[in-house]
C-alpha cells in the first residue's frame, strides 16, 4: 500500500508537469513554434531629405501582396539617442499602397540623423495558423534639435537657429528689413530667434512681428563666435498659417564678427485686393 501511494504521488506530479508544459506552449504569447511566421518585404519612400523635430514627413508605403481585409502598418522614425515617433497607416483590402505623414523624432544635436522605416504589421482579419512580420528599406534623413514653431492660423512664423547658440558662444544677429524699410531685431530666446508676419490687415508692428504686406528680407551677421573665421551653418524653420512647414538651410562661409550682414531669406505677404485673402511665399536668397 505504501509503495502504491508513492506511485500515485509520482504519477500525479508527472501529469501536473505535462499539463504545465502544455499550458506554457499554448499561452506563451509568442507565435514561435505555434504558428507559421511569414516576413514580408515592404518599401517606404519620401521626397524629403531633411526634417526637424516634430516636422511632419510625408511618405508612401508599399507591400508586395494584397489582403482580403484591411492591413495596418506601423511606420517609425528613430534617432541615434533612441528617441522615436510612430504612426499607423491602413492599407485597404485589395490595395498594396498608402500615403501618410509622420512627425520627425529629431535629435539632441544641431546636426544629426534619423531613420525612417516600416516596423510592424497587423491584419484586421487574422489568418488562422499564420503570423506576419514586416521589414523594409531604411531611409536616413538629416535632422537636428530645432523644433517647428507652433501652428497658428493668425501668422507666418519664421524661426532662425544655428549651432551653440548663446550670448557668450555663437551669438548670431538676425535683422529683418520690413516693407517700409524699418529693421527688426528679434531677441535670442530658447536658442533661436523667431519673427512672425501676421495675417491681420491692421498695422501691427513690434521687434518680433509685423502685419504689413510686401517683402521682408532676413539678414544675418555675427556678434560673437566660438571660432573665427568659421563656416557657420544656419537654418530657418517656417510654419505657415495653414499648419504646413518648410525647412531652409544654408552656410555663411568664413564668418567673422567683422563680416557684413548677408541676406539669406525673403518672405512676401500678398493680399488679394478683391477677396482680402492673404498668402505667403518664403524663398532662400542665394
């Protein structure tokens, strides 16, 4: 009887272990060993070569086959410090392509890079016994630590930025010649200088904004430099009243504190005399 009890106890423990192993396999949460895994090769493309933090990057994605139901694809931007942004894009049944936008992850340096790629896929209607993964080409874009000005339908915002911005390091002066030939000198704030052209028809003017219609010329010069002479890179991030943005970058070669002001950007405010509609154009001056 004693041996029988021991046999019964051992048999029970064996059954319990077999049961636990079966449950682990069934509820492990991984498709490995449980489902057929298929990795599909996607393609992502964009006409953008550079984007700053939170600036939206338009893209197009393509997958090599169609599905009977909607497929959701995750697109990611990843910077060198591990910061990332993600967005989900639906590809409709029978389609293989979709277009969308994603905010850029940016970087912690003035000039660095960010990678854009497809990183995940999910089927709205699961195919039994199958699990899909996706990989794609990786697009490396130029980026930096400059953020896009906030969206504001009442103004065109123009942010000017450069490396090591400080009143005691690289102190770059930005002067704006307005349509009436008066100049504005925006203060250095948060490592940049920002000027706004208002959509308002009223005559509103201050060192950091104006509402006059006409041509605005943006000039840069140096008050103080870490090294001199220096090929000084600079950028303008423009936020239009409709929420869209534009990036313009350049270099002032051999810059010193004695170098003359250089005109590098032109903005034009136009008012339609019949409708009162306001429009803006911003172009680089070479």
